[in-house]
């Protein structure tokens, strides 16, 4: 082993650490910018973090959660995906609102299966903006998975 091997390994480790840090900063900046869209609709208990955190959502996001009941059959109870439908939590990190609206309305043919279009379903389309913000908040981690309670403004 040469005297430079340790230096090279350290340089590689530091480089990967910086890449990971940059990715984390980008995710946090994205979540912060989205919080202006849904922040007033979510209340979480202060001082708690992680899976034990209890959050409540207002009527606007509750309507999105109810519209999601059409989606959860394939995409899972918390939107984390299934063996035949992708995670919406992950997908919302990669697509914008226009693409989301297009896929919800017109459907999508993927590698595994076909998602039907929902443009004829008033239970979805009437609340598609609510649905988008509900899933965006889930994607950003503002609403933890699990049971959600509603609060009144």
C-alpha cells in the first residue's frame, strides 16, 4: 500500500460526504419553498420528530386525503407505492404540478402497469388541487405517514 492510498481514500470519502450534504441542502430548500403552499394547512405538535409525531390537517388537505382514497388502492395507504404502482411520495419529488395534473387526468402507462385517467371522476377532479398539496406535504415530510386528524380553523 503506497503512502498516498490513505490520502486518496480520505479525499474520496470527503467528496462523497460533500455530495450527500449538497443533496440534503437541496431537499431541505425544496421542502421549505413548498411549505409556503401547504404550511398553513398543517399543524404538528412541537418538540416531537420522526414517526411518533402527531400532525393534524385542515379541511383543505382533508379533502385531498379523501381524494387520495381513490389512489391508495394501488399506491398504498401512505402513498409509498406497491408491487405494481410507484411511490407517490417519491414521484412528487421528481415531477411538477403540471405533470401531476396531466397524469391524474389522463392516466399513465408505466413499465409495470397502467394507471387510469381520472378526469371523469368528480371525487378526484373536484379536489385535485387538494390532492396535489396533500401528496406534496407527504413527499416533503410535513405530514408523517399514519393516521391523520383534522382540525378546524
